[in-house]
C-alpha cells in the first residue's frame, strides 16, 4: 500500500513539475540549470560524509519532521523513500526552488543525484 501511495505521489509531483517548469515566469537572474546524469556514475557518494550535509544545508529548512512544511528528509530512509520525486526535482532544478534563498551548487546536485541513482546506500 505504501509503495502505491508513493507511486501516486510521484506521478502527481511529476505532473506538477511539468506544469511548473512550463510556466511563463522567468528564472532569477543568473540561474542556470545544468543537466544531470540519468544513470549511476559508479560508486555512490557516502551518505554520512557527503549526502547528509547537502540535505542539512539545502533541504532541511523546509523538509524536517518538526516544521511539517513538507515531507521530512531527516534520515536516509526518508530520503530514499522520496528518491523518484527528488530525482525529478533535482533534474528540473525545482528544489530548492530557484526563487528561494537556498542555492544548491552543481557539485551538490550531482552528488545527491548520484547517491539516489546508485540506490541510496547507507554507510
């Protein structure tokens, strides 16, 4: 049942992603969305040493269990559960939102994307 709900949520998010990506609002000045790989590049980055700090610095302001603003990304299981949605949002540069105060570097987007594509292993 949980997987079915996640699949429905991922499909809804994909439809929302397409709708948002196709709007007529201009991106903030200087915003560039670089393409990300679509396959695991080899060895996955360490969750503890690489991915967790990226999430803490770029995602946890909204995605935490305490604030209830969005689904929590407080541990690797939470992150892995949302991997399909996260890959869509990272690929389309929708998260963190381009108009937010949070700017994720290309290196951080690539590392998080690689970890997700390589199966989200926990070290």
